[in-house]
C-alpha cells in the first residue's frame, strides 16, 4: 500500500527541514535505511546527500505489466 511509505516520507521531510532550518547541510544526517514494502528481505535507502555516491552504471527497463498476489 502506498500508505506504508507515509511514515518514511514524513521522517525524510522532517530531517531535511531540520537540516535546512539550521543550515546543517549533510553534516547531521546523510540518509535513512528502511525495510522495503515490496520485498520482505530488502531495504530501501533515502539519501539526502547525492555527493556520497558515484553513478557507475545505468540501465533502462520497460515494464510491460506488474502482477501482485497474496
């Protein structure tokens, strides 16, 4: 459910607002890691400072369909 992402979105927005308000930049928080709602064994990252990473490869994939089953 898209509602499962709301707490994470709120936390990210709050952290970014704290950093902006106090002019902390990326000094205080560099990002957060949270459990994926799509794959139980995976984690997602919300990174606040893209300079911490270097893109080493990109790939374009066309998705024809998605099938969810419970």
